[in-house]
């Protein structure tokens, strides 16, 4: 049975100070075109539909339109709650929607029952496991030691009946150990959020959301895959190739392929002196992509970001590449550019270090700052 696997739409997200609604509407149109060409039996949307629990009205309208158009394809639609979503808000009206083959996961209530999908003489069982924390399962399993996310997922899946001849597909929104992260994902302290791949043994295909780079996860006996986000949501994803995953699942096997996605605006890095960059766009043509600019000037250019936006209206970040300028930044000679109110805390701290220490954060330092920031968010209950 054929499925189309997508996740991490993050509708309503802002990239630095830029709204991505137009870009997201464009990429959803491309996904609908792929659905029309592939004609899958089911579409798996594996969490983080929205970028926050209280999404803006334009994001809700966009998803409403997407679901309506997707429902006309004839495919059954499965929508999973991710850590950025509010389960209660996302699942509003879900029992009514099921009559139109739209299945939306609700808050975890202690059971993981499959939805039997039948299409063209074939059948499969789809299990929907919303984003779990240890606290999500403790009340349902008396005496269970759910100290970690792995314990929680293990307990939730422990009662699932995986016998029978139907293919078993699991939708989950968790971090599976061994997978590679990017800078646009939430990270919790240490490895407390990691789930070993062996926990998913018994499923023929595990459709994952949460991580934004498409990748298979090694280990265990199941086919485990992150399809990745449909758009680039951080500078660390600049060179990533975005796609949707198409999977043909049968009992004991899953054959995966991808369909590439070309965005409305790509994300790039441009390098050069201020003068060369201002003259490089054909004497007046503006660059329509999101860009990080690396200036190679040996002295600070006054108001460089504002002036460069004439050529690069979607400028995300401005840095100087020369050692001389990095030294000048450390003495306060060239303050970092404003990154916007929605900037990643790690990127803010990285720019602070560049302006005060003359260098950016190492990979270990970036990890420590991200874990500390995520811990503060979790403690605050945000």
C-alpha cells in the first residue's frame, strides 16, 4: 500500500523577521501536485502542523484549505500532533472529520489502537502516537517507571497488538537516537528525549516527524524514516535537499523513494566585498532568495545590512569573514546585526560571542547553549 509521508509544516513560522506564509502556501501547492501524481492510499502528516500552540489565523486558514483540497484527492489523511501543536486545538472536530477519512490524533489517553485502512483490495493498520513526554503516560500505567521519553514510548507501544498479516505503519513525533539534528528543532536537556530505534521493532514502517532533515535511522528491525520539513527553517539547513517521502509498505518490508520540492525562495550564502555584492545583481536586479551575507571587507561598512537589502531584500544575517574584522567586532568596532524577535537563541548567543570574543560558538558550545535554552523553556512550561 502506498503512502505519502510529510511532517513539520510549521505553518505560521517566521524566519528571522520574515513571514513564511507565502512560501508555505506555495510548497503546499507543490505537495498537492505530487499527491495527484502519486495517488497514495494515505497521506501521513507527522506532527508540527503549526509552529506554535496558538497559531495565527492565517496559518489555520492555510491548513484548512490544504486539508480540504487534499481530501478531494481520495486519499485518507492522518494528522499527528507534534510538540509545537496543541492537541486539543488541532483535534477540534476530529470525530466529524473521520467521516471524510481525515484522522487527527487527540491527546494520549493510555491506548494505541490502529486505524484500518482499506484501498484497492489492500489493507494496512496505521498507528498514531502523538508527541509524548514521560508525564504523558505515568497516569495510565500504574507502577511503570517512565523517567525518560524512551520509557514513555516503550510503555505506550507495549500494549499494541502487532500480530496479523496486515502491514503495520506507525506515525510518531519523537527524537530517535542516532538521527542528525539541525538548528531549527527543539532540543531537551541531555539525551532524555532520545528513543532507541529498537523500541519500534514490529512495525513495517515508522513515519517520523520532529527532525527537519530527511534521513533513515539505522538500528532495529523496522524501516524508520524522517521525511524532513518541506522548507528550510534555519541556516544550518542551507544545503539540505527538501522532499516528500513516498513509501510502498507490505508486511515485512517498506520501499522508500523521494519526490523533490523546489521552494518559492531558496536559502543561500553569498560572499564578497560590499561593492562587489552591490554590483553583482545585473546593475539593479534584486535577489529573491533568503541569504546570509559574508562580507570580505577589511573595514566596517556603515549601515551595511540596510543598504544590502536593496539587492538582497530577504537578508537573514550579515557577517564579516576576515580575521581583521572579527578582531574589530570583539572590541566593539562592528556590532552584530539585529536578528529579529524570533531569532534562535543559539544564533543570538553566537553573534554576541562574535562581537565580544572575536569568534563564534564551537559545536560543543552550541549544544550546551541549546540544551540550556530548551531546559529553561521546559521549566517555564512554554
